[in-house]
């Protein structure tokens, strides 16, 4: 059975605001007055994020950040750093990211794409947001539970 962590509305020791402060370091670069076409790229989460961090590692612009802390995770997107290259989409193991164009003014704040509780994989002991019979998605595939 596929399951994810407890609902994000449960009491948290770390607030969303604090999470974002940690992700952005408290300060950000300012967008330029005239934004080129590729900076209109907008990332949306359409499926279940595993909190694996592959997209954030792949992003050459650091427009995606994954933070894991106190048993919770947060994946944030910063539009004014994104150049629309699409590398994150190619890297995402669950195929849960989509890229589109957004004509509204460039977003100046980091946007939370996913957040929630982390579980521990019974095989690799790694932190994951999704388990299949107690296994993280990578280990579930390795032991033949999924293809
Ligand atoms: S499209 Fe490219 S720059 Fe934008 S978040 Fe994805 S990897 Fe980063
Ligand atoms: S969006 Fe995809 S690649 Fe990024 S952390 Fe979530 S599952 Fe991993």
C-alpha cells in the first residue's frame, strides 16, 4: 500500500515562515525590471512528491530547494531564479512536476510546492515522504514491489 506522512495541518515545531527563511537565507536577489520570456516559467506539482531532492540537485539555478528538518520536508520554488530549462522535470522520479508559462508579474517570493511529514524506509533507513509497504520508492523498486 502506498502511503504518505501525516497531514501537514498537524502541529509543527517549525513554521512555514521559518522554513522559507531557512530556504532563502533571509534575503533574495531582486528581479530585473524587464523580464525575458524564459523567466515566465512556472513550476507546478501535480503528483505525490517523494522528497527525494533530485530536482533541487539538478537545478542549475538553485530555483528549487528541498529542506528536511525535524521530521518534515518542504520543497520551494523561486520563480525569479528559474530559466525554464526543464532539467528538474527530466530528473523527477515520480513525474510530478510540470512547467508552464505564467503571464502574471514575476513572483518575488518563494512558493511552496510540497510539504509534509517524513517517514523512514525500512530498508535504506532514508527519509522519504512516500512509502510502499514501508519501503521508499527506490527500495520498493529494488525489492520488486514496484516496476
Ligand atoms: S526549469 Fe530549470 S531553472 Fe527552473 S526550476 Fe527547473 S531545473 Fe531549475
Ligand atoms: S518533485 Fe520529484 S524530484 Fe523533486 S523532490 Fe519531489 S519527487 Fe523528488
